[in-house]
């Protein structure tokens, strides 16, 4: 685990060390134990890490001929095999660190080394001969990597806060990204909420030299089953899936630090714990989060306890309430770098904090829903076929009357998505922060003008053009894997575990397993009303009946109730009309109306309110300069009067 950062600027040779120090300080939580740096001429590279290693075994790593210098964040699952192959070709190693394999592999085959890497990674390589910097991000986007083209060079980092720490950059809000956020609940890469700062997309590499900056894709998965995939029998697919799950878990258990698992009690995390228990010599440390008091009924803890009891895990539970939210929301928003419209974040942060006291690494179940069709929208997408039979005029009437016709927010959101006129508009609006009708009224007039004709549907359409899949479900799964998964789920997972110097591994996202799952026909993912059909069958012998037979609950949360009670004053203060007006982003009257309707119980606007709350706290932390920084960890402290 760790973090990397750096800058390339041929016009300012020799003045990169001070800037690098600021960037490394912003990443101290990702690696509190070790720091390494390389500064020479136009290049400055830095890395942070955790764990005791010798000076010879720490980054940056330099190739034997001195040509390549590498900083690396992530895992190298097959490092032993790669090391043996490289040693047979004459390479000599100066440490036992897995990341050193990568610089020798780069020396041997260049950027094509990514084809031989398995796991989660983000790395940078400086080529001294060509004066060229190469950045690479893993295939699924488990490890983040951000950059800014300054015109004269490039600044990059594992987190945006490291990039904006560079003195050449002044953080400003990207209003187009804000518009996308209101629709998707996250900012889709390559944009970020910061103007001029981009996320390197999963499966991409970047090259920066004196001639400019360019990016290219080195990997993709299309979710279009081959003829062989369409004809595969259920029994054969079942057998192969079990074998691939076993292999992926086994490969990620080969670490020399204490390892555990987040256990929600759902199908994905429970299955991983079952596979871990079959391989680890002692009890698996498992960690769950829930609620007490009036909110105890929302917890999934009974399901997690059933799995923990079956496999005799070393089980820990964290109970949180509104006080945890109030005490930690500033820090959480700061660690996330940019707003994410998910009020479950504080619970995720709490369980990560609990786990960090016992282990250095945790397994997490991200990917199961996106690969095997686990969300309600995957089933509901079938209904869109019938909506196309409706006349356009009738669809427009139903859209305009949706508030009256459907009372449930969840069902109204689905209705608004299904009735959209194009596939891209429909898929962009399955789970919006605010629906299209609300968005138009929420954005301030100046922001609407600045956003112009940009639509989030256009972002979705560009991704859909990349897949040859024709099945509607497979196309939605492709989109979820390329956008929702890395920019929402994995961004949250990485940032909130690294906030506690905790590494996360996602066995369901092994790229070979992903390629296999993507190639399966839709009938093995969604069968009747049964979601994640094949994954459910593959893991059925391992799970308690109450876990296997339950429907997907999602993470139930008391936040909607808290907004009407314990958090009311806090939210009213942050989203007061004068505060909203001063930002110039949203219409104060509309925001106030959302709060009124939610507090009186006329509607559930909790998701939208949390999103607006996140934008305000993010703006104070990064744009308005409204936070102080602790000298040790760079975390924000709310200042009086802000």
C-alpha cells in the first residue's frame, strides 16, 4: 500500500524538491512509515508507504542501467514468478520488494509490461534517456491516479489533494463536472470536480514529454459474449467460476501482513470470507458496521453474525450513530477529494477505522453486482423495452406528471429513467442525485449558462459506443463497470481505507475473472427475478440459508431520519440560504424547499441533501480556503464562523 506523486516540468529544472515535499505531506496517511523521493533536472518523483523496509528496499526503484526510475502503488500478485523469469534473463534485484519487479519488467519490455501485471496498481516511470514520463493505472481502477497538464509539464498524484498541493495549481470548481455529479452521484472520469485536473481512466497509460501529453487505452472488456460464451453450459460455467474465485482469493492472500475482511452479510463479502476461511490457518478477522437504539432494525449485523459463526471468524462490530457523522464528516469529505453522493460513507469510514486497529489489509466485495447483475436497475432495465412502445407525446405527459402519479421516490426515479427518449439518457438517470426535472430548478442560472449544451447523457453515450454488446443488460453492466464501479465504489473504498493507512483488495475484480464474467451470457447473470444467478449458485454450498436466500438490501441507513432530528440544525446551518447564495452554484429557494419537504415527511430528499451537503463541505475544504490543516496528517479542521 502507499501513494505516489510527482511533477515533470522541463522549464523549471532543479526547483522540484520543495513542491514534492508538499505533495508527499498530503499523502502521509497513505504511507505513514516510509518516504522516498527522486529529484533530478525536470523530474520529481515521490512515494509513501507503510511497513518496515530497508533503505535499499524502498522506492524509488532504479533499473540496473540507471535509465528508468519507478514509483509504485499497489500489488504485484505474480511477483515471484516474474522475478524468476527476470533473473533468468540476467536481471539482478537489490531488495525483496514486489514493486521492484516492475522496474525490471519495464526495462525488459517497456510499457507492454502492463500486460503481464495482475492486480491493482498505479505507477510512474521516468525515462532518463528519452526525457519521458509514463503513468499507468490498473485495468479496473482499483488504484486512483490524477494529473494536471500545466502547459509546461505535468503534475500527478494518487490523490487530488497531492496534485493541488503543487504551487503551480490553484483549485477551481469545474461546473460541467458539478452538473454530471448531480445526475450520476459521482464525477465520471476523466473529469474531476477540479477544473484542469483529470483522473487517468482505468486501463489507460499516459505519456508526458517535451512534445506534450497523450493518453491511450491498453485494456478493455466489452461484455459481448463470444459464440463460445453464448453456448457455454450452465454446469461448465459454474465449475469455472468456482475455480476462478478460489484462484483469485488465494493469489491475494499471499501477503506478509495481517489480513481480514469487511463482512456486510451480503452475498459477495460472505462468499469471500468463506473462501478465505478455507485457506487461512487461523480465524479470519472480520469487521462489520451497524446501528443501535432506534436504528438497530436497519443493521445487517444478524446476517454478518451468521457467516461469522459458521466460519468461526474473529468478528468485530462497530456501532455508529449521528455523533460519528458530526465528528467526522469534514475529514471524510476531505479524504474523498471530491463529492460522492453516498451517505453510507460515514459507516464505511467507521468500519475501516475499526479494522485498521487489527489488520493492515482487508478483502472487500466490490465488483459482484457490476459483473453478475446484482442491482434492482439490472432487472428494471427490461421494462425499458416496453416503454419504447409508448408514443412520444404520452411519454412526455407521464414525465411531467411523475410527481403526482408516483409517490415513492424510488419508483418515481425508475419511471423517469424508463421514460427517457434515448438509451444514454435512460442509463444516465437510473440512480440520479436529483432527477432531470429537479436538476433544472436546482442549478443557479449562471451555472446553467456555463454548462451550456453539455449533457451527462453524452458522457454515457461515449462509453456505450465502445462496447459491441447488443443485449440491454450487458450494455448496462459494461457502463457500470466502466463508470459506477471505479468513479463511485472504488474511489470511496480506496480513499476511506487509505485514510486509516489500510489496504483494500477486491478479489472479484481480478481482471481474468472479470473477462470470464463479462463473456457469460445474460441468462446466467439474471434469471427470471434472480439476480447474480451464477454467482449465487457457485457460492450456495458455502453460505448460511438466511444469507443466500435474502434479497439484496443495500446498505440501510438512518441518515434520512437523522436529517429530521439530530442533524437538522447542522444541515440547516451549512445549507442556509445566504451560504448557498454566496457560492452561486444552486438556487437557495429550491434547496430550502428540499429541506422543508424532507423535514415535514412530504418527501425523502435525503440523497439530494447529502449530495448538496458534500458539495458545500468540499467547497469549503478545497476552494474557499475555509479549513486549516493539521501539521501531521493534513486533515481539515472546521473553523469557527465558517
